[in-house]
C-alpha cells in the first residue's frame, strides 16, 4: 500500500495498519509444507490464527503508537501516523486497541488451534518490547524475529503439524535479516540525531548492521537450500525438485538488499513487497513453484 493510498484511509483504520496483516501469512507455512491445505479443520484453524494475529498485532501497533507518539513526531514518515499527527485522540485509540486485544484473544482461544499460549506469549513479548526491551541492542531485533517465529509455530504446532527444524532455522534467519535491515533503514532515514527517535539506534552503526545483515542473509539462503535437499524433506514431500526454488529466495534477498542501500528502503517488508514488482514476482514465483512441486504437477516423484 503506497503512502498516498494509505493517507486516504480513515484515521482509525490507519492506526490499525491493516496492510501489516500480510505478515501473518507466516501462519500458513505449516499448511503448505505439511500437506494439510486440503484439511478443512486445519484450514479453518489457520484462518482463525491469521485473524487472531491480525487483531492482536493491531492492538500492539496502537500501544506502540501511544507510547512513541512524541518520538514519532521527529521521524520524517512516522510523524504522519494518526496519534503523532493528532488526527485521532488518545481515548479513541485506547478503546480501539482494547477492542482488538479482546477480539483477537477470543478468536485465539476458541478457534485458532490447540496452542493458545502462543498468542499469549506474542502479546507478552510485545508488551515487554514496548516498555523497555526495544532499547536493548540486538535483543530488540531478536524479539521482533520472535513475533514471526510465533506465527510459524501457531501454524504448525498449533495445528498439530510437526515443524521442520530446517524451516524453523530458515525462518529465524529470515526474520533476523528483516529486523536488522529495519534498523539499517532507520539509520538511513535519520542520519543525524537518530537516537532521539529510537534510543537503541545510538548503539548501532552502519558497518555493524551490514555485518549482521550479511550473516542473517547468508544463514537464510544456506538453511533453506539445505532444507530442500535434506533426506527428510525428500522423503516427506516425495520430490527432489525443491532445490529449484532456491534462486527465487536468493534473488529476493539480493533485491531487498539493493533496495535497502540504493532506494532507502528496507524499513517495512510489507511496503517493500507491495511497492517493488521484482520482490512480488520473486515471492509469487517461489510460492507457485513450491505448490507445483509439492503437488507433483512437475518433476516426477523419485
């Protein structure tokens, strides 16, 4: 969603950041790689998990914007957020956040599978993050990554699907990559006095973050490539062809890095995906090829 189209939305809806719900697509990883997409019960639970995470994430965004509204006014983009810009009142924001929290919690407990504790941990982690852990260098990014990992667990363990250790490792590396890229983008956007907006940025430097990003990017590609060729994967999916999806992953990572360094991007993965056709084609191409391979539509089974 472009900034122009987002500005046309009502203030209360912009406060909830609905475009960020795309991140909750991680809950469907278990259905895809667990061959459970045709199971109506598991599909319904995954959809409920998606809805629960969307509402809970919106509640977290409201909380963050309430706490950070003064700092957001110093940021060239975040100063346009409803609370920072004053287009929505504090009381309205609190009521909206509580409604999302209660609705998301109810869906998580009643409909989203057998592990509601995952959603509780997600909320608790984000509360701790907002109240102080976001100022702890490196740990701040690990907590961001943990939110994505909990989504994957909700779509695997929560649906009684055993997650692959390789995929969990790949998910961790990918989300760390996105987290450190976000910090790098914040330094790019605020080259001077960046700590006045986000205190933890005073502990990061561009060379340091480039090293962290390089490690996480390499870890993502290597762990995913090893997953595609492991004996366990071949036995589970009945195909050796998943290695053919690695170029999509590699291209997407390199494209994201290019946008980070040459287009002042990288701060918001969803915005990058929606605004860059190369990234969109890489992800859609990867997904379609994975579906075709797992379904046996191409590359006959061994």
